[in-house]
């Protein structure tokens, strides 16, 4: 477990992160297929029931004098994100060298709590709009209203650098056009949307598969750029693609587009919004494997965009940073740790370990 000294001044906390979407929705949640991330199933000696909630560990570290920090996301076994959990729903169990099984650690004695710290997580949402001729001629104003509503619903208030949206658009050209670069400014995003007019495109065709591939590449770049260096934040991305039709440009194959999605970083979520009767709903569901919705007509666009905005926000709020002061001290070596969550009638737990090298008292 790595040491991360820049967390030394953090409050001891269980932290609900504002961001997004880690895209564990798009992984196989069959047991023993890596759905617990860096963690593993708890020891049988605890006699827990089968997991109905999955705590997928994304990162873990320790900091002196005796703080243990675990970053994870919570979902059900179908991959649906679980948000808005509170500290009193978690129980800590430790097992040291002298313990036959695990012993519970008091949340109050370990100073576990929720703290609004956003320095360890960053989320970027890419809103990708089809501005081919059919959209521009028949549903542009409805699309602008829906996209504006999406931005207003997804962007946190107050604004934070930990959460940004970038807006791109595509037509028939072999290019993913930038409308508004990543920003935490709601005003900048809504102003960019308001500026779209019917003359924005020079190619009336639809390069849907190209847009999927290029937006996935861009999301991969953002994760690579943001995760470099000791103490760098955990980065996730969401790709939200709107279209009213099928791929017409034929520059790229359906297989290439789906391969890009299916082989993408596990911290990328994919959402699709379809409009009208000319879409291929199955293809959009395959591309939008985290969530996919369809509007029957332009009048329903805002409602469908709002459905996706709610899902994007749920993804963001399903990440937690669990931090507590352990009673273990220097010399006790490697210790096992289990975090258990009880939410109503459902429970889930994950096991990992931490090294107590240099641990002393005085943790706050």
C-alpha cells in the first residue's frame, strides 16, 4: 500500500466524492471477475451473506501517524451505482497477527466521518451531439433546450474543479468538432450551446461510429493525463452521445466502434440518447452500455436528457473515500481490513490489507 503524504492534513473521513462516473457499470459483475477492483471477498470466518452490494476498490494508501484510506465505488450486482451513503452505514473490521478472525472497530473511536474533500478525484463528462442535417433542420431548438437542461442538472453547485463537462459535435466529416472545451463553468457551457445554429455544419451526413471512436480516445487521453504522478487524483470520465439516426458516412465499421467502447478504460462510462424512428436501438444500447434511452420525438428530448443526467450524477456520487485512524501500531506488520456496508436489507463487503510501518498515536 503506497504512502501519500499530501493527504496528511486531510480529515479522517468517509468521503462521498463528487465527480463521475467510474465506469464499473460497464464491466462484468460475475463474481471473481475483478468487480471488487483491488479488493477481494471477505474471509469466511466473518460468515457474511453473499454480496448484494459491490464495493470496488479503486485505490488505497496510508499516511502517518496512523491513517488508512480506501477509495472505492458502490454498485449493486447489476452495476447500478449506489449514491448518498452515510458513515453510519459502514462497519470497519481489522485482523492482526494475533487475531483468529476480524474484530470490529468503532466508527466513532476511529474518527470515521464524511468530509467534502474533492482533491483526490476528478471526473470529466464529454457531451457529444449529432449536428447532422436532419437534426439541424427538424429538432435543433429542442436539442439545445435539452442539452442546456443536461448541463444544469449534472454540474454541481457550487462549481468545483473536480467536475468538468466538455461539449463536442459531429456531422459527416472525419472530425470530432469541439464546441466547448472542458470547463467547470455552467455559464460557459450553456452559452456555447445557445450559439449553435443551423449553419454550423458543412457535411449533412452522419459519422456516428467515428464520433464513438474519437470520443472514446479523448476520454482515454483525459484519464491518462490526469492520473500521472505521485498523489495524482483518481480520474474517471463519462461519454454521452446523442444521435437521431444511424451511421451514414461509413468511414468506420460498427465492429471498430464497439471494440473501442468494450476495450476502453474501466473508469469510462458510456451513455447514449437516441431520437426518432431512424435510429438502431440495439446499436445504441451496445454503445451506451452504462445506460441508453430513446426519445420518440423532439418534444421528449428534454425528458430523456434528464434521465441520463440523473444517471451521470448517480455515477459521480457512488464513489467514496473511506478514511479512519487504526489502533494498530508500528511493528504489527501487515493487517487485514474489511469494510462492510449495510443499506436497508442489502449488504456488501470487501477485504484488503494495510502496512503499519511507522504508525503511532496522535491521528485525528
